[in-house]
């Protein structure tokens, strides 16, 4: 009787914890509807930089890309960051900027008609193709799935990592600029090598951020 009581109490605690995780303040981060509504309503204006500015992350980007200006670069979860433009101005003219929000892709096509913008769900199986990119850059994209604290979004995050891996050539590199490095174990389990560094600075919201910079090699 006593053991039974303890067991049901434990189950109750587990259920409450699961609910807490599902309802936690950041669960909106993983929802496509959230991003669509936020960009369409102008919440993030014409330009917004999550977690770090392009200037701050540039040394890590150039360290990965070197002088390979002709390389095919996939920029996932691009939002309305200036990174696509910055890469183009630096001579990387084969960049594919991808986001699953129609609203932000339409906005970016109007702002930057010379660049390539695609509306794609990067977690959808096969959506990014196979062995067709040399590099991938991700500033806050898998974070939005892994940090949303729901099981479904965690699985979406794992799926996105698998699709990026599939899209890269052998030896291809994936640079992740992440708030807290949540999901790093998934990256370690998927990629041949994973190197981690940290940087500090301020993004659009002017909060001080300690950022995890993760360089994965297929
Ligand atoms: C935190 S914001 C980062 C935006 C931009 N990279 C930046 O640094 O400002 C996350 C972005 O990832 C996009 N995103 C999230 N999950 C995605 C998915 N499965 N496929 C494509 N885009 C996704 C969102 O629409 C949003 O624009």
C-alpha cells in the first residue's frame, strides 16, 4: 500500500515535470506558427540578429570558409539576419539562405533580390538534398528547436541535424553559433568531429551573451 502510494506520487511528479517542460516560457521558440506571426507582424522589424551580430561571429565564419569563395554554403534558419548579405559582400556568392517562415523569406527576397532565399523546413526528411553543400552556417536555428523544451521539438532538432549532415559532402563543415550549446550531444553523435569554443558579446537585444561556437565536420 505504502509502495503503491510512493509510486503514484512519483508518477505525478514526473507528469508535472513533463507539463512544466512543455509549457515552459520558451516552448514558442520551436513553433513555425510563432516565427511566421512574429515576422509578419514586424516584431523583428527589417533586420534582427539573434544571439550575436555578424561582426562578432565573422572571425569564426572566415576561419571555417577560408578563401573558398566558390563553395556552396547553406545558411539555415536565416531569419532576417544580415549574414547572407555579409557573406555575399565578402565574395561568397553561392550561399543558399533558408528559413521555414514564408513571411521572412518574402521580406528578404524584397530586401535582397540578388541573393538566394528558399522557404524550406530543414527538419523535413530530404528537404535539403544530399551531398550538395560544402558548408553550413546556423546562427540560432537548431537552438530554437532544442531550447523550446518540448519532446516534439527536441525530435525536430535531431531531425534537422540529420538533414544538415545529409546535405553536406564528406568532409563538409557545419558551424553552429549557439546560446548554450544545447543539443551538442546530438551533434557529437552525428558528426565525425566536433570542436567547441566560447565567445562573449552583445546582440540586438543588448543582453550580454556567452555564446558557444561549435564546428562540426562530416
Ligand atoms: C532564433 S532565430 C535566428 C534567426 C537568424 N539566424 C539570426 O541569427 O538572427 C531562428 C530561426 O530559425 C528558423 N527555423 C527554426 N526551425 C526551422 C526549421 N525547421 N527549418 C527552417 N527554419 C527554421 C526560424 O523561423 C527563425 O527564423
